[in-house]
C-alpha cells in the first residue's frame, strides 16, 4: 500500500484503530520502525471488508483506494454502465459485452466478432501486404 504523507490522517481515520494515533505510527520518521505491526493492522482491516465497502469508505473519507476488478465486477459496475462503457457485440456464440468506444465523441459502430483466426488472412494482407 502506498499513501502520501498528507493522506495518512484520513487513512488512519478510516481504519479506526486508536493505536494508529500513537506517535510511533503518526510520526513519519518512527513509522518505518513499526512497519510490520502497521501492515498487520492494515491486512486485518482489509480482510474484513469487500472491495466495494473499501471503495465506498475511500470516497467517504477521501482516501484514494483502488481495487483490482474481475470481468464480472466491471460488467456490474454502475459507473461504467452509466457511461455506456460496454457495447453488445454479436459473436458466433451469441452476444458478448465488450469495452466500447475508446473516447466519447468519436464515431463508433460496434460490429461483429468473428471466430478465432477468421480474419487472419485479411489482417496480414492489410498490415503486411501478405497474400493468401
């Protein structure tokens, strides 16, 4: 975990452990000497919460938490849905949700996804001037 010195008070507040108010943790010169204990406190705190709980607490306390999201997390993310981040694309196996336009305002027409290898010859011809 990485936090700027100015973020430490908010980070310690969100964790809510009264011992974090002690000089050994508050003082940036003493803190490295107690890193094992500090990390144990953080690990225990994070382990008791879901990703979403941590992100919500970060927003409330103004602590810049981030999370590694699974594809399912991303597809269920209300913020991405609100921004129409994903487009429905037809594939040989049905409809797939894929990341859409890279920049809002650029023309974007989602097309079809073809089976694996179906476009290789055409791509090689276009990129490398290769002939089938």
